[in-house]
């Protein structure tokens, strides 16, 4: 299957999970790398997320416009994408940073809210289980904040 067919196939998927899964297609990533060696293939493909799922990504109008332009050029195997790609990457990284910070903030707020409902006076086994459940939930949320920290420190290459 050639690159154009792979991209057309990717565009047929309608739900987030299917697009996510198909974006990991090794043949697709390999062919994108061959065609656009100076670009990160995953960043190129991220443009379809912004195009298809802008309502859930909270992407700005400008990022949506750039994603649309980049995706349109990719689908037609346009060779001159460098300027559009660089503009897209710059705005994408800014959006991603803001998105990560927003998620971390929401999780940290949830940690505070959960911590506030712990039983300070443990009277019975139910209170022990309640507090243990809260502690486990808080630990999981802290782990997710740490994962977001790592993700946020590794900007996309190329």
C-alpha cells in the first residue's frame, strides 16, 4: 500500500480510538519518514487529530487552520510542507504545553478535594477502607501528574 492510500485510509476512521490505533501503523510511519525525512511523522499525523477532533482537543482556531493546511498537503503528498510544518509544530507545542498544564492543575485540584474528605477520626473498618481508597486514588493521581511532567519535558523532535 502506498503512502497516499494509507493516509486516505486513516482519514476514513471516525472515532478517536481508531485513529489513535491506526496512527501507530508502522508502515504508515515508515512511509511518512521516507517522504518527509525532515519531519517527525507522529507530529505530521497529529494534524488529523486537530482536524477531526478539534472539539475535544480545545485547539485554537489558528492551530486548527494550520492542521487543516498541513493535513491537506499530506493527503496530496505535497512536497513543499516545511514552512507549514514549522508553523504547525510551534503552535502545537504551545498548545500541548498549555494542555498538559491544564490537566496537571485539574488533577492536583482533585487530589486536594479528595484529601479534604478523608476521615480524620477513624471509628471503624469502613473508615479505614474509605481512607485507604482515598490514599490509593491520590497516589494514582500523583503518578499521572509525574507522567505528565515527563511528557511535558520531552518536546517533539524535528
